[in-house]
C-alpha cells in the first residue's frame, strides 16, 4: 500500500482508469500494524478508495503477501500477469502507470 496520501490517491486513480478493462485488478497490501486497523479503515473511507482491493494482515512489514512478493520498502508496486509471472517491479506508482500504458497499447487503447 503506498504510504503517502498522494501515492494512495495515485494508485486508486490508476485502478479506476483501468477498471473498464475487466482483466486487471489492483491490490493495496497494507503493511500497517494490527492496532492500526481503524486508522486504515478511516483512510479507505476518507480517501474513497473503493476500486482497489485492500489486503491487511496486521503483521506490519512481516505481512505474508509483502514478503512473498519480495517487498523491501514502500511504496512497492508490481505487475503480475495472468500466468502469475512478475512483469514489473518498482517503487513508484507513476512508473506502473507508464508500464501499463505501454503494455496495453496494442490490445485496446489505454486511458490517457
């Protein structure tokens, strides 16, 4: 889950931009601590983060998904294709946006 409000908003905007496709999902993996669940829920509500799917274990940086995907710091963004192959890894949401635009350029027009 991108840590900054701007990063979270950027990630949600990207999820919304590609929601029309129906073949891509955006997961925000929270590395918050268990005692911070109410703060996380409040951020989701306040920032209207409804398009991305939220994953929360409460295990902080020991979150199973974060570790399995070899996360080392946040924000940490990856693209995994339908075959389960990691195709993109970066630490910025804008980089993911550029990657997606290029990847989907040939299939259907990517959002501007």
